[in-house]
């Protein structure tokens, strides 16, 4: 942390992983809902990755995978069991320094989030590197826009989260879903959502101040995601219901879904800490302002894990579902991962565009859905060293 006069540093630790429902809630009849396991994988890649946040399926069935801890961008052929590295490490054209995620763009192009260089890079259909744009803009003292995507629509607009606040003042209890134009970083607010509870730690004096903002693990937060048409879907943690906001602002809200709250014990705390290591530990955003000049840097591995469970604050019960990014499959269903007791199967509730609960599917406990293809579900599993492995499953029918 800089010690020179007139400088300040803000550290924002953003965990980007991942109340009872009404007794009178209505769900789809049992006969109308898909239930059960996703079954066995149709393909499993034999080699490991450091961590996988997203995948992008290409037209030929191969997938793009960004590995921020491994420092590489790959095109992966699961059927052949092979992968090829794209680009190289560095700061110039066709280079990156911690590639974190990949997203679909118009024209069969790809958006690569390059945390190490603080930018987004565009890859064309030929997987050649093209234009770049910054990941952040604004002033942290009055409002910093960090355009790390939590979703990208079919028009190429980026959707990101704002936690509000700055280097001073009280933190709000709600955040904004922001739609960002990549070329200009112009911003529109399209939705608001409940934030997790946070702990704020301040160090130093007026001319050399550090502010650390850290989420309280397993505290309730609304989850959200983006459909290709620009609709935003939110899972509301207060009563476990799903809400869709159309591009024109229209809102469709489903009925609450009943669930049994899970008490947080030692096993649940240990499972959360283990999950942070498996996911890369969250994203750290460091903002330095020295004599009026701002510099922003990003890194995967900046939050979560690495501490004993008694060094965290914990709520008494788990929220109904995992916070973070919601994913929409090709059948226009949103997948919401429900919180279960430690060691239980990974359980996903599926909701349609009316917010109606239409299916529930399970995977073994040590698996996590990271994306979809035209007919596939892409899943990450882990070994004893928290290395990530990629599997492909058949997408259950609509």
C-alpha cells in the first residue's frame, strides 16, 4: 500500500462465485416438471485447469476456456481430448495477463475478459485477436464503474454489478445491475438487487487511507443473470422467487418457492471455504489514487478462502440459493443452484420466462454448472488439490 502523501487505496473484494418461501406458493404439477439427475457426462476432458468461470461453445462443438490461474486461453475439443492455447502472455496485441472469462458476441465473435491488463479483448470468428476496451472508468470517490461482465447480451452490451458507495460514506444494502456499452462505457441502470452483508475495515490516516470491503459469507443476496435478448432475471432471496425484467422495463414475477432453510454448521462453513479455493477465490479490485491520478488493477484470487472458519462472521442459516451469476439455457430456462446441507448433491431449480419452477436436476456435490451449448450443459468438477476439470452433459429437454 503506498505510503506517500496524498495517496489512497481502496480494495474491493467481490466474491463472484456463487427467509422461507411462502407456504401457499404454487409450482408446476409434479408430472409437468423435469426431475432427477443429469446422468453421466457425454464427454470429460482429461487434463486440468486452474479454474474455470465460463465456457463458450463454438459452432463446431469445440469450446473456448479462459483459465485465469493457469494464465492461458484455450480452444478445447472434448471429444478428441485435446486443447490448443490461443495467444500469449503479455500486454500487446494478441496477448493477455490473466484471462478470466469468455462470452459470446455478435457475428460469432468472442469477448475475452483480461483481468491482468484491465481490459476486454474481442476475438473474431477466426479466433484472431481484435479491438480492446477498458474494464473500468470513473472516480472511486464518487462512483467507479467496473465493467467485469456478469452477462453479455446478443447485441454485445455488458451487464455488470455496482455495489455503490466509494471511498467514503456508508455502504448501501442494495446494488444496481448496470448495462454498459463496451465502446464508451456509457452506463444505464436496468435493475436493483439485494447485496450481501459486508464488513468494512479502514486503515491509515487522511492522506494515506486504506478501505477494505469484504462480504459476509453465506449472507443472503439476490442472484441475477442476462438473457440474449437483454432481459435481466433475478432470484429474490427474501422469499425465493424469480423475477424477469424485459428490455422495455416490464416485470414478470413468479410465485415464491417453498424450501427448508439449512442451519450453518461447521461442515457448511468448511464447504464454503473449500469452494472459494476451487473457484479461484473471487476477484480483487485495487484502486490507487495518488495526487489525483487514479490507477485500477484487477486479479483473480483476491478474496475468500485461506483462513480458518472462526475468522469469518457467519449468519445462522443459509439463504435459499447461491448468490452470483444466474445462467439461462438455450430453452430459455434460468438455472438457480439451491443451498443444501454440506455434502448433498448440487441441486439446480429451473424456472421459465414466467418465473414458474419447471424442473429440478442434480449433480454430484463436487460439480458446478458453468455454461451451455446448443444441446449441452458444461460442468466443472474438482480434484483433491482444487484443480478444475471440464465435463459435458446432455441438456435436458424443454
